[in-house]
C-alpha cells in the first residue's frame, strides 16, 4: 500500500508519516516506485529470464496530471496483490488518439519489457488495442488490464473532441476563404451588387 493509505490506516497524519520517511524513522520498510512511496517489502516476482513488469499510466491533458499518481497507486496496489514485481513506472500526458506518444512507443519497442500493466484498456490505446495486444502476445509479452470495463465518459469526450476539431477545421477554412474573397473584391472593386 502507499504511504498515504498506511498513514490513514494507522491513524498518523500523512505529513507526519512523510517527515518520518524523509528522516528514515518509519517503523515499517518502505520503497519508491516512481513518485510514490510504498510501505512493505517490494514484491520481487520477476527474474532476468521473465523480463520487466512496467506500470503504464496516462492522462489526456495537463489539467488531469494530479490523477497520474492516483492511477499509478491503484495499478501498483493491484500488481502487488497479484504478486507481480513492478520494475518501472512510465507516466505520460497525451491523448490516446495521438500515435506519437514517445514513452508509449519506447515501451513497446523495449524487448526487456515482458509485462505492461494498465488500469483501463483505453489508457493504453483508445482504438485498436486488440491489435497491439495480439502483437505483444506474438512476441511472448503480455498486457494486463486492471479494470477491463470500458470508460464510456472518456470515449464520449474523445469523440466530441474529434468532432469539434473537424468542425473547427472545416469552418475555419470556409471563413478564411470568405475573408480572402472579400479582400479580393475590395481591391478589385467588383463587389456583389
């Protein structure tokens, strides 16, 4: 469990637990995973032959950045409950519709990574996740999804963003063409009668 949950469970204020951690005086073993402080012994279920287990967390925009730590905590708690050792945490801010997420692509390219753990399938890829999962399986790697249920409101938001973007491009082009036409008419003096 993470330090905040441990502090609440034991009745200690989180800030006090954080100070004790910084001073090295916590009465329980701790370790770090990314920016999270975890309480207890780390699970070391991976060996050199099995490869790394990586937690991948993503949010769509910068205003959702605080959710990254909560997402990592939920995934890590689930992974340790499944007795998976978490070797690395990869976090990213970017749309699932963007095919140029650098950290995501680096994770897919890295042959040392055998297991990728995500909270929801849409955190990994909005569309075509089945193809990515099949390609990983063909390489002897796997994708584990903590909560396989779809997140409908995120999907609705993405579709709305796509439609808004397409409409803005269409109407933006039309407005630009109209301004250009009016400018040409003003210069040549051949306006509508």
